[in-house]
C-alpha cells in the first residue's frame, strides 16, 4: 500500500493507493488551512483506519516536494523521511506542480500546452509550463503574475487569485494526494529524492554575528 501526502498548499492532502487493487483507496483533505503540523499525522491515521490497515502494511511513501511555503514543506518532508526510515520503505518525491499537471491531463481539463500556477504569497506565483501530455518543459519559477502572464490555459490557484494575468482558468486548483500517488505508482511524473523544492530563501534567517566594537 502506497501512502501519499502533499503539504505544499494551505490544505494538507493524504491518500492511500493500492497497486494490486483499485488504485486510490481513500483520500482526505484538511478542513482548516495552514495547520500542517497539527493535521498531517491525524489525517494519515484517518486514512489508514478508513482503509483498515496499519503502518506495517505500507510499502512506499510519496510526498509532494513543492514549491511551497517553507514550514509546510518541512512538515511533509520530515514526516515522509521519518516514516520511511522507521518502516524501512522507499520514499519518493514529486514536484507538486507536476502532480497538478498530471491531474489536469488525466481528467481532461486541458488538451494542449498549458501552465500550472500556484500561490507563492508576497503577491507572487510559482509557475511551470507543460506540454499536452503533462510533461514539464519549463520551470518552475517564482515571480509576480504580471511578469508571468499568459493566455495559455492555467491550472492551479494562481488563476483564481490573479485572473487578469491568467484569464484562461481551468481546474484543478490544489495538489491532490490521490493524483500524487498515481504519479508514483503509475510512473506519470519525474520521481526525485524527498528534498524540498525551494525557489527562494525562507523568511526566517539566522542572526548575523555582532560587529566588533572599534
């Protein structure tokens, strides 16, 4: 059983995928935004209890690597690596924008070249460009919407937040753990190490050493 979760967006998403059964067995999304640390573990427990399994039944873990907020990504990736180490099972990372792209293609939301744009805060977006098959051909980058504006179909919350820059809005809006699981189990996207995909430095920085008094 493959456990998948993504913490790159405000709402945590968790799913279980049975490669020997019907694919995605169960998927749960957090009810409250920006509560990654408080909600990830309970959602994992909920998913497993819903599926009637225990942690020893897990065979692999899939985790979204972002780009996304520093704190949210850290919660997801540390949890994934810890579970992988404790259970001695592999951990696969997938760019969260890639998972959105695969879902858009898989659900028929797009039919040609398109972009995925998600909220990067600071009035900026994370953006990557994809071909009709959902393969990334450029990005991801982070910049102001006006600098990345396009008439191509746009998947993700960026089109919801900045319709002037991205007028061709199509679904989905947020990464789905179920589709993240499909990316790994069905090899639909590039698999990476479970390392965070940061496109800029975190807001918190270490304090500089005091200057010597002359």
